C-alpha cells in the first residue's frame, strides 16, 4: 500500500485480502491454542451472544438488562476460577494460553477478577 496516496482513495478501493488472510491465519492459530470448550457450551454462548446482539439495535434496554445479568453471573465464576488457579499454582503462561493472551495479560486479568 502506498501511504502517500492513501488519502486520495476511499478505503474500500484498496486490496485488503493479504492483511485479511494474515489476520484470519493469526486468529485461527490463537484459537487452536486455547483450551477447548465443550460443544454444547459453545452453542449456548453463541446463541446468547446472537440474541443480545439482535436486541442491542431494536431493544437496547433489553440488551443492557441481559448483558448486566450475564456480567453479574460471570463475575462470581471468574473470581472463583481466579482463586482456584492461583491456589493450585497454575502458571500464568498456562492461563494465558487457555484464554488467549500473554502471561502478563493473564496475571492482570486474574487480579481484576479477584
């Protein structure tokens, strides 16, 4: 991409297939390194996310309510999981690999969950 001419063309005029291909490969590599979730849980999470996303346009108050319920429900689970992995001595590199981030990011997330 010639950055000197970038301002002259609308963004959709550029061929972004290379960066998009690189991003897709990167996300697939990260996803394959994550701890796999049970298929039925993945299906439920996808269904909930889709329904809340649909609500966010037409019924934003319902989307906020649903999101708040999910947030409150998961906070306790995340807190418990954070305490458990710390008590068990799980390494931050293992936590990071499980959730798709670096070990430093994993340590910050666990602190925020507690």
